[in-house]
């Protein structure tokens, strides 16, 4: 099995605690059932530094650990005054 040089799980840090706007890295296979399709094209999310929950229209649509999230999604910080019910 080939190993990608310069990129390893050790070089990725878990998504810190906070609220974010998440966009899945492209390309991803929507039929894979890995949750990326639930978040696509974007979603509000909340991280506690260990676990990340993704929301659309105020409803949780998916969750994963903060390391997986950091590796597979792009994030923009959201003001803590923003409501999950207004995002997505």
C-alpha cells in the first residue's frame, strides 16, 4: 500500500471547540454513505474539540470525531451569537 509523504494523521490536529460553517473537501463520493453527503454543500457545526455535530435547518444531520472532521472538511469560524436554526 502506498504511503503519502508529507501527510499523516499525526500532522492533522482535531478541530478546536467552537462553532463553524463546514464544507466537505471535494471530490468525495456521495454514495459512500460517510456523512459528507449529509453536510454537502455546507452546514453549521459545533465542535467540543473531540466530537463535531453538523446541523441543517436546526436539525443534527451527522456527527464525527474532531480529527476526522479536520481532515475532511474546510471550516470558517461562526460567531457564537449565530444560531444553529438559522444556518443551513
